[in-house]
DNA sequence: TTCGGCATGTAACTCGTTACATGATTTT
DNA sequence: AAAATCATGTAACGAGTTACATGCCGAA
């Protein structure tokens, strides 16, 4: 029992902000939520069907061009209630996420120090690049980032979190490098 | 194609350190690796069978007490090679892990500020507790923590990483709280 | 006219969790 | 004597990825 279907709430949250098609939702995952959630269209379409059956969303069919059909989904009042319930419910923190690189570092004593150094250096480069990408995105918020309640707040605050997370990762890799005598 | 079976390498890494039964491996996940990997016995036992079929591990059956059988697995030379190959292989960084709490914060503009504050405060308490737990574990390494190559290095270095990660999470939640006007 | 993007779906498979199932051993 | 822990397995199901499958639209 008690499976949680988080994808359900991720989709409800997205269509709550603005009505969207399955395709739009997939794009939103890749462009906005990717730093903490993602889903492929193959998972999204069946979930949309389910949410529609449950009365949490509805759709109208729109035509792009002459023939191409788009199903544009909107949240219902029931969907909105369900979403708010989920967001505001206090939950015990999740188990730590799996991390392949940490697993490799955990077993690193099997390697010679040069191989280990290469492993760390390559990871460091990639993490620094990601950090540059995230900091670049942050620029658009300028001097006065949105506060709670403002438009763009969600985007801003999770980006802030992504940067802090990535900085911690970079700092850790540097400590790993220092630990090689 | 190209599925990776990380559990395979996690288990190889564990039995490489020391021969172990399925039960022992499950305990090791919960006690040592839980900050970056975990697996239940229901996943471990079938994987052990598979690894044995592939010739990467072998086992002898031992008896605890009068009757109770334990299958104690050891890594083979082939298994060792396979493990080292995997550890030293440079990989592109993984997609960001999913995080339910970040998802909730992303949609937090739907809440009133008191509910949001409660959400953040509860999360902060839990994260701080986790940090205390991790720092407590760190104490046993004392003034001179192991360097690369030393016994206990893996345990130490991933614990260092877990602390940095958790500190970043705490810092982020504090920023979230500050962003409420 | 070709290529990249728009658009929607299903099938097959791996990964991972919860529950089912059983029984021995040790500790309180 | 009961409870906690040791010990091994399977079944059922949800979550998530890759591949299969199809076709339209706009721009270069």
C-alpha cells in the first residue's frame, strides 16, 4: 500500500501554472524542473490519461496548422485541492539519493593514485561546468530576486538550491583530491 | 540497450573488501553505504545468484548453530577485474537526482506564507538532526583522518561528502526562510 | 526537399519497494 | 516464553528508461 505517485503532483503543479499539452509538460521538465525532477513523454502521456480519469485535470483538443492535434490540459478545482494538500503535507525526509560517483569513490582504494586522480579531475571539470551553467541562469534574476509570492519565485529558489548543492559537490571533490598523499 | 547494473558493482565492491553473505551485504548497505546507495535483501539475493552464474563471485555454505545455513560469497579474479574496470571508467555526470522537497518548494507560491514557513521549518529540523548524526560519526576519525590508500578511507571520504551535502541543504532552507517577506 | 522540431501514443524491459513466506538462533 | 535478530528466498507491483511506431509543421 501507500505508493505516492509524485509524477501526479509534478504534472498537477505544471498545468496549474498554465494549461499545457503533454509535449509542453515534457519540455517544462527538461527546461525548468530538471534540477530536481524529470519525466519522459512515455511516462507523461499515460499519467495524463490517469489524471483525466480521476477528474483532476481536463483537456480540450486544439489544432496546430491544418490537422495536428494538441490536447491542452487544465487543472480542475479538485486537482487544485489535491495539489495543495500534497505540497503542504509535512513529510519525513527522503532516504539519501543514490550516487554512482560516490560509490566509485567509496571503493577507490582499489585504484592506483594516478587513476584515482584522473577520475576526480574529470568529475571536477564537469561539476564546475555545471556550476557555470547554473550561475549563468541566475544572472537573469539580477539584483532583486523574487521573494515568496512573486512571479518567478519557484524558478529562482530552486536554482539557488541547485547552485548550493553543486558548490558542495565541487568542494567535496577538492577535498578528495587533497586526500591523495 | 546499455543498462548498467550498478547494484552488481556495489555488491562486488562489498564482497571484495570482505567475504559476506546476502544478509551481511544488506547490513553493509544500511550501515555504511546508505548515504549514497542502498538495496533491500529482495534485490540482493537474486543479484548474488546472477553474479555467481557469471563467475564474478563464488560461495561456500557455512552453518551457524546446528542447522542455519549461510552462503558466504567471495569475489573471483574475474570479478575483481570487472570491479576495477567499472570504478576507473570515466563517466559523464548523472542527471540530477529527484527531490520531492524541492518539488514542493518549486510550487510553494500556492501556499500561504505560514504554511510555507511550517514546511521549511520542519524540513530544517530534520536536516539539522541528520547533520548532527553525520558529524557524530565523523568524530571517530579524530585529528588524523585516513588518506587515500589507508584503511577506512572510503568510509571517511564519503562521510565528508555527506556532511558537505547536508550543510548545503541546510543553508538552502535558511535562504528559503529568508525569502519570505 | 530535407531536417529539426512538434505531437501523441504503446511495448518491453530494468530498477526498486513492499509484501509474502519460512524457519533458526540469540537475547531478554 | 517472547522478542529481536539471523538467514534466505519469491511474488507482485510501481517507477522509470529505451525503443518502437506514426505522422504533421515550418524553416532553410
